[in-house]
């Protein structure tokens, strides 16, 4: 049973609606296992308690403002 191991890529896209009480910042914190502060409402979403995140990364376009 010496088969080759391969990774399977997966992409999920979800629309978050502030009007429905959802938060893109809270979702990003959960997915990445990080702590993010929502500048809109001042709430800090801390999901550093997750121990099952192997790698998390947020990628911005080159022309994104430096404060992001």
C-alpha cells in the first residue's frame, strides 16, 4: 500500500450579510484561527483557541492601502 499522497484543492465562497448579523471579519478570524478587530463596530474576534489550523494566510492585491 505505497500509494502516492496528493492534496485536493477546495474553494468555498460565502456571501456575508451585515443585515443578517453576519460578519466577514468574524468568519476570517475563524477560518485563519487568528484575532482580528472589526474596525466597523470595534468588536475583536479572537479565534486563536483553534488548534486545527495548519496554515492561514490573507492575500491582498499589490495596490491595497498599506493600513490593510
